[in-house]
């Protein structure tokens, strides 16, 4: 690599221009790079969601889910299909192979779904393919208390259009809408008194609202059109409409205007509309978020009677992420500067080194923009991790130049030669670190989409720092260090003597290292592996779920009661309560039980979230029969989940049920299992009319009962310029089985009680039906202590595997612990591939197999420090900690490369042992400087707050710091011992020869 340094010296003017261009392009790229919360990643899953108000779970399963599953079973690339059918909803999740083109998969699913004929009252299903860019930018609440009912529809349209016009805004959906509806409630007694059947009310609007063109005639000498208009424009007119001779609608029925809500959204006790705004794929999240905020402020001024508020915005989190990461980058750079200054004790030399940070970052940002990578918490994490490593190459170069200048006279040739001495070592060590991140391309699916931007950021920044170290650093050294007087630095004699003793008694340090390694591996294996800690204490998620047979009014009453309790808390800023399924929610694949009430809680700054969670859990006794849970909001929507699931599948429903009971009984006693539940536990009473086919027509009876028990739409009228639906409410409202048996139906022989043609049978049926690849199954869900996830997951797997499965039944353990094991296994494979690539690069560098093998021995040493770090801090290793271990592979061997490179140079004029002692003493300073600079740069990550969902977490920083600290100290002792062991014959011959010569 000497030619690149010489080229820089021969083209100084060009180098000045290149440096200025790099800095300018970096600044421009920073402002042009799209900012978003997470990189764009496709989830290899398509969700089909359908809503059928009024349908029970069994009907949704047979009439909706089964038909959709039949249509979807031959979709290409599908690896798994699971579904859940509950009261009024059906949801099907299709998982695909990681290689599948998800846009094509979604299109194929949409085509298959459109071809399915579904029952009336079931809305057209929504097909959703999730992408991280679909994470909404802003959640906006809209209070319309000051707007007249007549103007509400127009206000809603204006609001949606205003936000759709925002530059970069994607989908805008409105939840919690209320639609006006006129209810006609028949009075049974009055109908009987007038001797009118219920059916006469059905034709009340027939022909009443009309606008007909009769034709054209010459009237009073001029041609004109003749039109007939009839319009029912108010409730009084509707009440006066005749239903029979001398009988008006108002005489036999109550007519009233109602507001129907498909779902409830309530903020601090007041009903609101919820606007969910997402951005287009290439839009800047921060700019869109700011534009939404500006629109909210403008609309609050322009529209009277509205109260619009931005509840949450990911753009704020992106800005916070960027600012906090930049702060950590600057802190890391500051720490690195202090370390270099303390070691070199020369301000000029320190300045030369520090130049590499802004230059490398400038080049990195430009390359990221050229690669189409966005600025998000993952790429910023890559920058934060790389900062300590950015100065490493420059430190080694400047330290070698500095050391040579202490002994020799200044010249450009000396600068070039000193750079050449270490060029091989720093090139090899940088390529080794880069090589660790390259295999991330082997990861499948969304994990690759998250790690690839991280890998590119680290790769670009390290290669940039190498380029700077080989060109800019020597040039600046030639300018700034020309006339500096330096005191000669000598290596530590104590350290040289200690290393000499260790080499003479090498089994002592080697045995100690092996014992420490075995101890640390044992400690790691026994440590519980936690889930990714991505909770944000600023927000809480609270859920209140009632049994499925609970009437809706009782659910809403309980929901309002808890809402009132939360609103009173002095620690809470606002509470958003939501209940029910809406078409807008279904667009995101969100369908849930009608008996589930959810709350999103915003905490006040500095408030104790744990206290609020404890207070909420303390209210469980006030909501008898309901399941009340509270926890910190997980922004990644599912990542970091701590539920282990066991699926019991088979063809025989009874055998499946027995198998599930076995699983529950086996799991409940396991330590740290918080709760075990199955979808069998949720039961709802079902009343079935079993008809006698000889006495009645089943289709006719079903149709009549549907009319008796369900609202019937009669048409619509225009009131206050709003089209309002008119609905005839059911004539019967049975409150008991006797009432059901007493319902009157028409048969060929006249009106009869339904009990005369059918037998009423009551049964308890599941409120949710689950299918896996079209077959029914029972899901056992186990809530686990997050910190003990791996241990409990293993114990559950062991218990389930020990069970004797009923014939034809299969147990499958999945959920968070299985996902975690899969993630750990993927990273384990990557680590092995990375180690192989690292070894190959070093073999190519040193042209031997044995020297790189000695360097590779520094890797196990890092494990000692990493485990000690986790044990001291008491932090459970999660996915990010294993990712930190992967990073250590690249970082740790760089020190050993710098050491062995010097040894190889020394061997040309010294014995192996002398070469080892001289190299360790000479290179101890740059090795310690680079290690301490990297450790110091990562300290802000340990003490700072990390972003939810970021792979740069506290546990990652602790693993890297602990591993690097231990590996650095042990590398200077253990690697020389192992190196001499690999060349023990040659070393022994040299020492014998040296002693003979000395004696002579």
C-alpha cells in the first residue's frame, strides 16, 4: 500500500481538494439523506382481515375463514398459513419463504380473495403486506365537540384531505367515525292493537323519496321540463308516513336519530376521531412529521369547534435518535482525543489523528446516500459503534511516525517509510473487521434488511478511515510534526521482563487463560438470555379483556371505569382508549375481540412508569372476570415479546383438546412461568335451532329469524344535507331461552312458535377458532419472565418433548424463545463464516498458516471479558449481546495483527523470543491506545439511553468493552506464548545457538 502514500505526497494540491470535497459532500449528504425510524424492510407475511358484525365465531370460521383458506392454499411461495376466527372477525396470516417477491405474493393473494363469495354483512376483506415504512408517522386525535352534527361529515372530509395534501404523506386513515342512523323501533303491543304484522313496516319508505323527470311540454308558450320530487327531509315527516289505512308510522313505532360508531376512540374521557398518517416510501420522516404538526396548528386556527392534537410522532423519535446518537458520536470522539493526548502528550500529533473522524464520517455519509441507505437508528448505531475504531488506523500510523521521529531526523522519506512499516498491519486488520460484517448478507428476510445497513455503515466508515490513515495522516504529519522536538519513548522494561518470564514458563499463563475461558463459557451457558429490551417508559400499553359472552355495553362501561381511573393519575399526560373493529383498523390487519379494550398511555416527563403499572395491576379486583394487563409500550410491535407458544395440531378435535390439557398441566409448575392460557378456555354460549325438515323449510326459517332478530336496512333519507340510513330494529329481543322458543314464524300452515318445528339446544363453544394450514389446532400461550426467557423456553421444550402425544396429534413449541434460538443460531453461523474469512485474510497477509492461528487465539480471550462484563453489570445477554460478540471477532484480532506484524519484521534480524519481547514492548502503546480509544468511544452507549428497537444496546456495548479490555491485556501475553509454542523447535534452536555463541 506504499504507492497510495507516495501518490498523496506527489499530489498535495489534489489531496487538499479531495479533503475539502469529502467534508462538503458529507455535510450535503447529511441534509439530503432521508431520515426514518427504521430501514425499509419487508415482512415475509401477508395478512387477510375480514369483519362480519353480528356473526359468531363458528359462523365466521365456516362461512368466511374456510372459504378464504380454500382459495389461498395454492398461493406460490407460501410456507405456513395460520388463521383465527372470532366473534365478528376473521384473520389469516400467510408466511412466505424469504426469497419470495412480496409485492407479487400480495397481488396473488388479492386476486384469490376477490374471487371468494362471502355472506352478506361481511365487509370485503383487506389484504395487508407489512413493511417498516408502513409504521405511521403521526397519530392525531380530533375532537369535534364544537361542530354541529350536520357539519361533521364535511369536517371529516376536510380533515382527511388536508392531511393527504401534506408533502410525503402516504395513507391517511380515520378511526372512531360515527355515522347518523334513524332507528325505527316497533311497538309490539301497538302493532297487535292495530292488527298489523311487523312486515308492513318494511315498505314504509317505498316510493316516498323520488326525483323523476316526466318529460318536456310547452307551457304558457314556452318549452319547459316537468319533474316530480318527493323527499322525506326530517323525522316528523317520517313519523307521519302511512303504514296502513289511517295508521302512521309514529302510531306503532318509535322513530329516533342515533349515532352509530363502528369503533370507540376516547381521549381523556371524550370521544375523538383518530387519524393515522403514514409516509410514502422515499419521504423524509422528519419533514413529513413537521408538516403534519404545521397542518394541525393551521387547522386548529382555521376550523371552528375542532380540537386537533398530535398524540405521538415517530418523527420526534427519529430526531431524538439522531441527536442522541450524534451526541454519543461526539462524546466518543472527545474520549478518543483525550486518550491520544494522554498517551502521545503532543497536541499536534493528536490533531493529526482526530482529523480522521470527520473525514471518515463525511465519506461514509456520501457513500450511504449513493447506496440508497437512509439515516435511521440502525445506521446511526453503526456510526456510534465505528467511532472508536475510526481513529485506530490513524493511531497506529501516527504512533509509528512519532516513535521514529524520536530517534531519527525528520524527512518525507521517513514519514513514507514509517507509514509503509504499519500499512500491511492496518490494511489487514481493517479488512478483517470489514470481513466480519460481509456475511450479514447471508441472513434471511427482515433480519438482513436490518443488519445490512448497519454492516454497510461500519464497512464504509472503516475503509474510509484506512484511506485517511494511509494518505491524509502522513501528509499532515509532514506538515505539523516537521519542527517538533520529541523525547524518545522507551518500552516498559518491567513489562519486557514479565513477558520474558511468561515465555520461559508459558504453561502457567496458558493454563490460567484456559481455566478462565472454561469458567466464562460455563457462566455464559448458565446465564438466562433475555428478550431485546426495546421498551419505552414514556408510553404504556394497557389491555382490559372481558370473557367473550360479556355484553358490549358492559365491556364499554368497564372500559370507561378504567379510563376514569387512569385519567385521575397525576403521572399520566393523556389516555387513549380504543374498542371495537373498524374498516380503518382492518386496513392494517388489526382485528380483535369486541370484548377487548386497549389503552395507550403517555407518561409525564420524569414520571415513574413502574408505579403506574403496579397501580393498574392493583385494580384487577375491581374488574371481576376481566383480564387486566399493563406494560411498557414496545415500539417494534412484537419484537422483544416474551410469550412462548405451544401449538397442538391434529385432525381429531377431542384428541387435540386432551393434548392441550396435557401441555398445560406440564407447563404450569415451571419456574418463572407467569401465566398459561389456551384458546379453549374462552367459551361462549351458542343456541342452535335443530329443525325437523319434514315440518319446515330450513332456509325460510333462517331467513325469518334473521329478520326478527337483526336490524333491517329500509333505505336512506337526506336530513340536514347528510344522507342518513333508516334501519328497522328487530321486533323481538329475547332475554331467555323461553323467549327464543316463543318466537313466531310463518309456515305453510300459518304462524306458529318456532319450538313447534325446531328443538333449541344450548352449547358452549370456543370464542376463537384457530387453524394451521387449514386444520384446527389449540394454542397454549405461556407468559414468561422476560429476563429468564431462554431458560424457561428450554424447560418448556423439555417438558413438552417428554409428554406422550395422543395418536395423530403433534406438539410444536414456538414463540419468543424459538425466535430467539433461531436468531442466535443465524448469528452463530455468521460468526463461524466470519472467523473463516478473517483467518483467510491473515493467511494471505502473513503467507503462513501458523502465525494467523496464533492471532485467532485472541478470540476466545475476548469471551472471558465479555462474560465478566455481563456478570458484573447483571445484564442478561440478549440478541444484541450476541451481535456484540460477532463484532468482537473483527475488533479483537486487529491488536494481535499489529503485534504479529511487528514480530515478523523483527524475525529478519532477531530470534523469535527477542522478536516477541521487542514487538510487545514497542507495539504495547499503539495497541493500548487503540483499545482504550474504542472502549472510551463506546462508554456513552453504556451510560446513555438507547433507542427502542436499536441493535446498538447497552448489552452490546458491555460485551464489546469487556471483551476488548480482556483481549487487549491477554493478547500482549498469551498470543506471544502461543506463537512461540507454534514455532517451538525453531525458537529452541535459536536460543541454544545464541547461548553457544554467548559462551564462546
